[in-house]
C-alpha cells in the first residue's frame, strides 16, 4: 500500500511544483522600452561571437537553435533564437533584461558582464535570428 501511495503522490507533487513555476517570463514594461545603444560592426562580430560561445552556446546552441550540448539536461528548453516569429515579438530591451537578470535554469549576467557586453549579445542574438532565415533560401552564410 505504501508503494502504491508513493507512486500516486510523487507525480501529483511534481505536477503541483511545475504548475507553480511561471511559464511566462514577465519583463518590466520599462525594460521592454529600452533601446540598444550599441552599434554592430563587422570588426566586433568575432569578439561578440566569442562571448556568445562562452556564455550562451552551451545551452542555446552555436547557431541559436536551442540545441546546445547542455540543453537536454535543463528543466526548461532554452530560447530558440532562430524562431523568427517569436523573436519578432521580443523587444531588444526584453532580451537585455533577461540576459542580465536570468531565470532558472539560465544564470543572470548582470554582475558578470558589462552593459555594453549584454547589449552586444542582444545584437548577436538578432544577428543569429536573421542569419537563420537564409537557410530557407538555400544561401550559406559564413560565420
């Protein structure tokens, strides 16, 4: 009887715990209105790509398709930056805020990365979104 009870209670507890975690990542309205002050030039691309590879690619994937080597072990699927429809709805200020604050399982980088670095990552994420669209046209883009 005890084993049967445990088999019933554990799934119920897991369902309650997962239901308590918010599925929507609420971002303050003021953050959504923020504009990216950082320009994106060709000479900065390799430095930003290196920063992305160090901080983001293990979960989000090297091309931003949420398929990094650590992604499968996470409790939530990382954002897919190649999903152009979802990325169109996401403001740059939202991305900046999310990179800074984080939300489990994603760490926040506010204390670790400068504002400039975080804004550059926002530009790079947008670059990945745009770059992913070329694969549908049969155009290969160099990284």
